[in-house]
C-alpha cells in the first residue's frame, strides 16, 4: 500500500471512530416539532416616554430574536400575541430560568467617566486601593488598545450580566445586586452607583451608549485557552467615544479613581477598568474591539454577549408566564416520517448497487459513514434537529450519491479508453477527473450556506449550518472513505480477473445507447431556441399562477389566532390533532401545554372556533377556553428581510465564483436558470393552492442548492470539451457533447434522490408531503433547466460575446466507438 493510500485509510478510520463516539455518547437536541420545549410569555410595558403597542412590541420581538440566537438556542419560535405580548418557544429547553432572565432585561448599556468616590456607607469597605482593573494598549502600536481588568476578590463569581465597550480592549465584568440604598440617584447630572466591590462611585454623564456597539461574542481566551472572555466590537461613533473617554482618564494620576471608566448595564456597574499608565494623556485607546474578562463560565459569557449584542429593548418587558409545551407533531407523524426515510434510503442503496455492482455496495457503506459523520457533527455543535431538518438531512444523503456517481462514471470512461491499464488506474483517473466538478459544486454551496448563516437568522440560519455540515461530510465520504474502500476492492484477484463485477468495467447501457445514436439535443440552433421558448412558456405559466391564484402564505408569514383549551378529561394530543384536522384545519399547529391543548392556525372566525370547541368537547368533556389571542407572524418582516439580503448576497457570491472558475456567460446562465427553477416551484404551489410556510422555505433553499450544483456539473463538462475541441467545433456542438456525457450521471443521481423523495411524499404524512412535493418539483425542473435552459442560454451569450479560444488541452483519444467523446 502506498503512503498516500495508507494516510487516507488511517484518516478515514480516525474520523469514523470519532464520529461513532460522539453519536453514541451525546444526546441530540430536538426541536419543538419533535420534542417540545419551554414557552415564555413576555409582556411589554409602557414608560413615561414610550407607549407599549403593536409597533414597539414588534421591535422588541426582533431584539429578543437576536438575543435568543446569541444564546445558542437554534430554531426558536417568537410570535407576537395580541398587541403587547410575545410568545417565545425554546426547543428542548426544560429549565429556562436563565433564558427568561436574559430575555426580560431591558439592557440599557452606558459608559461613564468616574469622577471620584462618593461618601462610603459605614459597612462598605474602602475600595481606594482596590481598583477594578487597568486599561492598557495592546502589543500593537497605538491607536489599537487593550483594556485589562482583574475581577476583585469581593466581586460575585457569577457574571451573567456584563458589558464593556472599546475599540480593541479588554475589561473585567462582575454583576452586583444593587440595594435600594445604593442604587443611582441623580444630582447635578451625576450618577452614584456601587462598583463591583461595593464602593460607591460618582459617575459623570454617559459618554457612550449601547448604540455605539456593533457586535459581541463569547469566546475562549486566546492566551490561556481555558478562561472565557466576551468581545465587543464598535461602530465608528462608538470607537470615537471610547477613545475620548479613555483619553481623558489617561490624564489622571495612576491609582486615582478618576482614571477608571464605569460600564453600566441597567443601573449596575458591571466593569470599571483603570486606564493603563502606558496610555498617554490625551491619546486614548482606539481600535476595533474590547474584551471583558473575569471568572466567566461558558454560559455566563454567552448570556452576557447575548445582552450586549441584542441591544436595548424599546420598552421594558416582563415575564408573565413560563410553561412546558409538547411537540408540534405527533408520534404517528414522526414514526411515519422515519419509516418513509428508511424505505427511501433502502431504495437508493439498492439502485446504486444494481447500477455499480461492487463499487455501488462500497459507496453505500461510505454513505452510511457520511450519515454518521454528519449526525455526529450536528450533535457535537449542539444544532437543533427538527423534522424538516431531518428530512433535509435524509435528502442530503441521497444527494451525496452524486459525488460517487460522478467518480464512477469518469472511471468507466477511463477504463473504456484504456482497459489494459487496469481497474485501479481507471478508478484513480475517475477521482482525478471528477475532482473539479465536485469541488466547484460544493464550494458554491458552501458560499451560499456560509452567507445564510452569517447574515440571516432563525430557521434560515439553521439551514445554513446543516448545509455546511452536509457538504463537508459528503466530500469526506466520497473522496476519502469511498476511495479507500474502492481502491482496496479493485486490486483483489476476483475483481481484477472479472472487471464487470466492479461496476466500472463497461460504459453502462445509457452511455452506450447515447454513443450509438448520438442524438441532437442542443447541436442545432433551432433546438436551442426551442428549448428556451419552452422554458419561457413555463415561466409565464408559473407567473400566471402566482398572479391569478396568489400565494397561500402560512401562519408563519401572516400570523393568525391562538386558542388554548382545558378539558374536563385528559385529552391525548394526537387525538386532538385528528379532531382539529377533521374540523377543517389540517394545517393547524396543535400542542400539549400545562393547561391543556393549544391550537394555532391562520384565519379562524368565532363561529369556526365554537365548532372547534364542540368537536373537542365530544372527546374531552367540558371544554374551557383559557386563552384566545390574535398572533403575529413568527417569520417577521426583519427576519424575512435578512433572509432575502443573505440570499441575494449568496447568489452574488456564487455568480462571482462561477465567473472566475468558468466564464461570466456560464455564471449568468446558471444563476438565471436557478431563478427559473425557483419561480416554477413557487408557481406550482400557487396553482395547487399549497401553503407557503417555513417547511416550504427550507425546501426552496434546498432546491436552490441542488439547481446550482447540477448546472456546475454540466458546465464543468462543457469547459472540458471546449478546451479539447479548441475551436474545431462551434459552441452548440460542444454543449451537445457535454450534455450527452453527463446524462448517465444525471439519471443515476436523480433516481437516487427521487427514491427518497417519493417515499417521503407517499408515506411521510401531512407534515412532509408538501416538503417532498416541492423538492420533487425542484429536482425535475432543476435537471431540465441544466440542459434546456442554462446550456442554450450560455451558448447564445457566447455567440453574442465570444471568448478567446482556450488553449487546446492534450487528450488521449478513445476507441472509435466512443464517437469523439473526450475525458
């Protein structure tokens, strides 16, 4: 065994062993639909200057959403209830005391110069000799700086509410509990508050507010690697303000209280570092960020970062209720979905084994390794698993077949070209030839997923995390695990002597048929124009469906009504779901709660609500309505706007990458065809009257990824054939050759995906039927558009703006029966 093969084998074993350990030793975090969680009801309160109402509650909801995201709770649900209440549902969280505390804080952050010590109460120790810390410049030359503060021994060990602003600075945070006698009192513009050790400080007017802070995060200290710190980044105005306040403090004598700066959160000093003596008078500390150091646990640091990053609420909020809620989906739906997933995967595995024989069997084993690796990564990162997420995860397993199919089809071509070189040489050539297509398709996917994670929030951000993990795991499975197993198998004597057993000893029926018939798919201009006309007609039909039928937006986008019932006799939640569905609300979200049963749906008239209550009464006895409120959308305007911005930037990044790797004409054609695919899927749902909800959103994001992936594979072959022919054939003929070469891969990959989707659509129950239908449509139109939209469009653009002919790439000619195909 060569050294490279040995390294791959050892790496594969180590990764699989680590994945197995994580998968079997850590419990997954399940979402609201699978497990339930905690529901916190918040109510906004009016102040002297701001009245709590629908607008201020909506703004508070978006601030709270950022805080929940920063707390690390994935896939939360936040919904306005009435005009002044907010329902926060945190999946899998059974003890939400800390979360409720963080969510309920107003988080008014200010930074003040210290004017001196106030008169000390008799019981308060003198803190003159125990400053809270120092502020020092970093190792980099000014204006970059670091503020360092050591937590005093008398400060509480828990630092759950802290913040500190600087431009490249570090400070210490501790959270005192102010007493009535020591909380701030206003006198001539000054503020008197106790510091971390209890010493009373006289503070000047605020020099900086939380609006000057752009970001905050909890992370391990880069020096010690064991302690947690909270970093805070500033915008331009915040940076200037911090520089000025530290410049003034640096002019005071060393050890003087006036050399300190107080960072105040909700009338409590959480950090008061002293500016270090190395900072020159009037120079101040400037830069990009600050750090709060102290005896933080990981959770305390994350809570603090959540408060600072979340910013100030427009009005105070009060926790008025906290309860446990059950899953939004019943056991029957979950069980049906799992059965459908397993059946679909079994069909995919059987198909791959039939087509690729021994290598298909080994690829199936590698795909099981992919599933193990991806699942272990999700568990290790603490990602929340929801039913749509699990369905997407199962679908990703089917799509991961694509990398193996690309490699095996290339290996078949290599073996047909030079059978005397043997199976192993053909297999190595297959991995080498498929590398660029696999790389480009996965890089474009990771670009999109990374931007979705960085810029979006809520379920869209969670989708980005799952997608990145799936891409990385699939590449490792296809390029490392499959290769280790395949290279080991093809050198066995029984396989060497009978190449047909391997699965790459022949070109396969589809390729043989195409080579013999050599059909004109895109060779003639008439066919290319005809394909574009068909695509245009489909777009017009889709747009007509959207315009005439409209989009049936789900309760996540439109809001609706939430009714909570208690029953005289215990009522099983699955039975309640069946009753609600039979009453005419199959899409309603039915959950079990401490008080009984909650029903959340879109439009619900009073007459319909009374009929629903009577239906429940037949099974549960006397029904009492505990709550009846109108609710706002859980996917609010800001979340939708962020998701749209993230998606646009992701597509722009893909466009730039494809333009660099291919040609701008190819990139523009791929992205245009992707919009074509999205519009057709949305139009289909408009004509069918199916809901546009969060599940559909996840399906649509998957369709976008599949569409771009498929077009990259086709254009990779076009680029290769273009270089090989080097001007001897016009672009239409090049396109025709490349498309025919990719047909076997398209058929085999598409069939593998369709097995999973068909099983989910037929057996997955109501919860996954629409999800599977959207993806089935997306796979079909995505495959169609790669051949009949993107390819002829690229040929038309190339004819209008021709590129310089590429240098001819030396290639080995195949046998005559290959009809001029090029590897």
